[in-house]
């Protein structure tokens, strides 16, 4: 089956630093990748949708200058949290939709970010 | 706008009990409906889906039927196991959109 990986799985950083999270589709090409944020015991909130080779589309209320998304290839999207603050601590999950496939999104295992 | 409402948890059951987690939705047109499961510390896994009215999605003993008339997609399992303990999310995707809208999630705990 389709597999999506994320790296790192956990990251702890100091306030003010930037953190990059990678999302890879391992056995398929993904024209569209999605980035979600999940607060403890809450649902997933879509942050942005990224299409390969074009700018990401951000959901209302999500700061595009703070959460930089790059989707440079059909198998890799990155989310960079710039100048991270403690309130950015969260579980970040990506998903990918297969090129030419169905509408099914395949989810990565998530990255837990803790900002001290 | 489109939305998903699912029963609040936590739900605690004994092993081999019957499970129902209610889910209703609001959407225009004919969305696709999904149940995702999230095990502790992991990302989401697609459990089952249905793409049109009266479709039944099933997987690992879980079932859900797309009911257009009641705008529901309740998740059921006849006999739960301890390994079913997880958070379950009901979700929809409008036919004209790419994003998935999730319910708030229901935490399920199964006692041995």
C-alpha cells in the first residue's frame, strides 16, 4: 500500500529557531500534499495544501510567512516553522494524494514539535 | 459550510462488546465519507470509506453505511478487542474539493 513518511518523528527546539519537517511519499508520486496540525485531544486542522511545483494554498488564519511550505518534487514536501514559539508546539501531520489515483489521502505518522 | 459531528468520548467498553460511534454530516451534494483511526503516538490510518449513498465500507470487522436520508455514517463493530483502543475520526470530502474535513474524534478504550 501507499506509504508516507515524515522526518523527524519528534523534535525539540529553542524558541526563536526554525524547524523543518519533511514529508515523503515512498512508493508513489504525490501531486498534492496536505499539512495538518493537531492539538492534544483535538481533531486535525488543515493548514495548507501544496501542489508540486506551485505555491501552497493556506487556510484562513494560517500565517504563510511563519509556516513555509515547499513541494519541490512529486515525492517530497517540507514544512518549515520559522521563529518557533512555545505556542507552535503541536503534532504536525502530512498527507499525500497519489498522482492519477483516487481521492484517497495517505497520512504520515506525524511529527511532534516541542518548542521550549 | 461542510461539517462533521461525531459523538464525544471517551467511550469505554469491555472486550467483545458491540461498538457504535455515531457520525452525522452536513454537506452539499454527495460527499465521500471516511473513518480514520489514530493509534497512540501515530498518524491517521484510513479505516474505511464510502463514496455514494447506501454504500457500506468495511475493514477489520468495522462497518459503516452511507445514509443519505439521515446524513449519517455511523461506525459499528460487533465484537471489539483491546487492540481497537484508539481515536476514531469521521471525515468527509466534498466531490468538488480536495480537502478533508474531520470530526472532533472519539477516543475508544477497550477493557480486557
